[in-house]
């Protein structure tokens, strides 16, 4: 573990390295591990739009919408940069299916 509390999974997740993430998780890595600031690998996937690793984390029991110590969730984190990224759609669909359908319909009306 690094000084900031990052585990190897924190370093792998934002790179989108599915093979390494799977290897770590299959060898007892904690899908919900938290850095000192409360960030999980799922936060970093959301930030970097790495849905492929987010899906693997979810299959290994990762929380879909964990909050940091500052009470920032994945969906909030992603929506700050671009609410129509692949990550936002993934997290919104998994966590908030009804909201996702609403946003999808709203987007169709706007366009």
C-alpha cells in the first residue's frame, strides 16, 4: 500500500487494465478498498471513464456508488466533467435505472 493509502487496485482501475484488475481480485484484493481520502477503485474508474473495469469490480462485490470522506459519489464525480460519458450512463443505469431512463428521454428531447 502506498503512503496515500492506494492499493494496487487503485492504480490498475483508472488505467482500464481488465487483466490486472481480474488477477488482483481473484487473488483476494478488496474491491471496496479505500485510500486515505476515501476513494475506491470504483471512483477512479468513474473519473477515467473505465466502464470495463467498473463491471469487473461490480462482479467482485464493489459498491456501485460509494462515497468519499467528502461525501462525493461516483455519479457526482463523473457528472462534474461530463454527464453523458460512458461511465455516467453505466453508473446511472446500474444504480438509478429510472433516472437513467428519464435522462435518456430528456436527452432525446433536447437533441
